C-alpha cells in the first residue's frame, strides 16, 4: 500500500473553488481598458460629427477693442440658436471644439481645451471657459505655425470626428515660420479641412506691409481640402454674423456655392471639391515673408 506523505495534498483546491477563481480572472481581464491591451486608441474615442479648432489671430496689429470683438463674436455665435440647430442636426448631434489664439512662430496658446458640445448648455459652459481667460497679444504673424499647432491638437484628443476642421482667422499674411501653403498642404494630406476668415477691416494698426487682397491670399495660400472656403470680414460690425454663418456652413457639412460678383461683406469663396492649393500658381504665397524681409533691409540700410 502506498504511503501518503503528509502535506502532499496541501495545495489541491476543490473543483468548485477552481472554477470560481477562473471566473474571477476572466472578469478582471475583461475589465482591462482596450488601450492597456494594445488596442487602437481610436476604439475608445467618442465619435462626433466635427472636430473643430478655432484658431484666432491675436497679433499686435489688432487693437484691444478688436480682440474683444473677436472674442465676443465667437461667444455669441457658439450659443446662437442656428449654430446649436446645426450641431444637433448632425448625424451624431454633437461636435468637439477647442479655441486657440496665435501670433508669431512661438506664440500659440490653448485657451479652451477640447470640449464636447451637444446642447446649448454645453455651448454656454464652453463660453464660460472662454470668458475666464482674457485675450493676450503677441508679435509677428505665423499662420503656418498656428496651423501646425492646430494639427497637433487632433492627436489623442479623445474624439473621432466624421470631419476635422481648422477655422483660422487673421488680418495679415504669413511673415514668420514655414511657408503657409506647404504647411496647409500637409494638413490637407491628413484629411484636415482648413477654412479662412480674413479680417479686412483696415481699422487696426494699418501699415504699408498689409496685403490689400487678403481674401485672395487666404483663398490661394491658406485654405484647403474638400468644401473649404473663405468668408472675408470688411466691417467689425459684421463679425458676429459672419462667425455664425461660417460655423453653420462648417457644421452643416453642405458644399457652398462659389460666387465672385457679390460684395466682399457676404462673399463666400469656396473651392468645394478641388484643393485650394491648385489655385496658388497665380499668387505669391511668400508675399508676407518678402515684405518683412524688405522691411528689415530698409532699417538695416538707414
């Protein structure tokens, strides 16, 4: 007869206990986040109709009152009933928005982080965050650096939009940083649409380095992607209405009609299906850099 040694069955578990332990292990494994298991981060992102970066110019050429008009225009537009209706009318009924202020090559500031807006209450919360931080000016104008900063914000932001848009406003051409048209091409290649809001009010610190046809500059050198468009602002009193119109066009997702004969106050320059960079052949997209270089030569020689 075989002799049983003491303790030979010390770690043997009854079958019911082993089954229970196995169930607990499986439950814990299922609770591990998808990202921790090496899955795609996009699987955990919240799906929205549009991921929208509002990239706003705060260069020194704009007066404090103009900066306030810009802020107030965006705040009024975001809670406007037509904008809310456009948001709720989307496939998912919600968007993700972030607000950025930019100036020179190293001057980009995230004012309001990515926020989901699906209702007027959400929009009011976004506006409250925007109100809490005053606008702050900075030197030079680098649209390209502003676009690169905006591009980086789409990475791991927790949202996955059916469309990604950068809405950039500005009162002058690029005069610092990488070439704006090449930068724009990089965003378009990643499926990001760039729309433009050239500020042509001529009421700020006007200089001989301004571009008189800033709307054409934006149409040729800044905007890009399917359905991209430009809406110029020629009077600050028109700014709130223009912002509302622009947001509705971006959020509704319907192609706009290209017009060129109507007044600049209401014209929408749209490229619809063809990339805007194809227009750049007949416009010098380095005009801002050249004017700045000539300015430096003038001061060096005098």
